[in-house]
C-alpha cells in the first residue's frame, strides 16, 4: 500500500511517499516558498539526487498539482498514475480534546479541526489547506489526520489543568495540550526496541530538542506530562521562544513597552529564546562557537538552555516515580554531543552513568550513550514523525478497506 505523508506549513509542503507496511520511502521532497518569489519543488526519488523544479507556485492548490504531477511523471515519478496512492496522511498540529488518536477524515472531522484552529492559528489553517486540496485532487483516496497533540491526551487531569478559574477551561478549553507527540511516541518506542525492552513496563523521559523543543514523561508507554502547554510557547528555552515565563513579567513588559497582545506574542515567539538571550543567533552551532570564544551572553544562553532541560528531567523523574531511560532526539538532541554531555552531567544521583567516549562526535544515528552498567539508559534516537504518520494512515486505511 502506497501512503503519501504531508506536512503543510504556511508557505511550504513537506512530503514523503511510503511503501507500507515495508516502511520504504519511495520519494520525498519539499514544495518551498509558496506564494513567494523563488518558489520551487525539491524532489528526490529513493537514494537518488535532489532535483529542483523552479517556477511560480501561487498557492497550496497549485503546489499539490505540481507535486502530484512530478510523482506520477515518466521521468521523475515513482508511480504510474495517481490511483496507486492508496491513502494520504496529514500532519495536523492541534486536535484539542476532540482527538485522542488519529482519525479518518470526514466532513465532521474537518469541521472539528476548523473549530479548534484558534488554538494553533499558525499551524492548523495551512494543515486544513492541504486537506482541502488533496480531497479535491484525490477525491476517492482515503485521507487521515494525525495529530501532534493526540499522544499527550493520556495526561492526568492534574497535569494538564492550569491554576486559573475552572470556568475558563470549560468555556475556552484553556489547558496543557503538548506538542511533538508523534516524535515522542516514535522515539520512546524505538528506544525500547533497540534495547529489547517492553515500553509498558518502563519510565522514560524523551527530549525533543530542536529550534522548537519539548520534553515528555512517559510511563508504561503513555504520556503523563509534557513541557509545552496550550501553545508551543511554554516549557524549555527554544531557538526564538522564551519558554516558561512569569505571567506578571509579560504584563509588565507590555505596560512598559506600550505594546499590544499581538506585539507581545511576536516578542515571545520570534525574538526571545536563544536568539534573544545570546543576541547572536537562534542556531545552537553559532552560539556554541561564540561561547568557545568567551562571549558571555553566549555562555549564559547555553547555561540557561542546559539548566532548564536538566530541571525538567529532575521534575519528570519525580512525576514518574523513578527513571529507566532518557532519549535525545531532534536537531540538537541528535547532533549536539556537547549539549547532551552538559545536560547529563550532575545527574549521577538518578542512576545515570554517562559514557563520554560513546557520546563524543555522535550525530544523527541510533546509539546508547550511557555505560553498559548504567541503571538509567541514555540513548540518541533520530526521530521519524513521517513514518509514524504513515503507519497510522496505513492502519486506519486498511481497517476502512476491510469494513467496506
């Protein structure tokens, strides 16, 4: 069964075509700068070179038309015709409390996604554009929505509620939702597979560290807490996001700077985090280079970044009632040996016996970076959210086919 996985942003479409259940990537690429100058499609067949297709792409609809044309073309395609695509899996960022798992797309499901779009105004609208376009272009193909928030719907009530009037939760569904759920789910399960352990018997902390970053406490295979909140702004310090911040400080900044809610939102999401602290860059590599030269703001940014993660590890170990495993993933988690070392240093009391030699130079590959006798295992596991979306889509489409 061929599954097309789509991740639609405001000006881009990332895609992968899988052969399932073998989990083989047949083709992948990105439709970039939609509606902007310099728009193009960068396409790659399995193990082949990246081929650019430059041209005007006015909107998502046009992007999908070009994309499907390339996938089914004689020269660059991987399928003979569009009928070979058995199902389409869409990444949808926010499912609110409506969706505790992935869902076959129906009119009711699309309507429910639209209703909660104000909880993710930068993400759900482009996700919906992708859904609408593919339903039009492939009207007889099963479509599936896979939600970033679904994995965290197992959090207990005391973990997801905020200390605000309960009426506001009832009225507006203001609560912790968490994100990167597909990634946390994948790497926790994959880490257990690597070690040959049963995820249903373990206490795991997963660290998805990239420009956007979040952590999750996973007990017996279920998320019981996560660092991001109602929006992706809460939690860890990120590339340009502030992470945890006193609400009083937010009000104080707005008053002193005489700025409105939209300006505050931009400040905390786009100009804060590692960029705001260091004054150099949101890219960890640039900050690490500056810190090596003794630039104090860069050193402070790194210390704050590592400390915040370490503090969450401690709190999640307490929430879990112990700890069996820590898993690093995401751009920094997979490719930042210095960060992994700094985070794990001083956590020996939890049972972590970190192996400096194993960790050194490790970038983008599956590996255990704790010593063999370490009570708590520490691993690096590159994330694969697209594969998780493909699996959920395959399973739902297959069940639907059997019922029909």
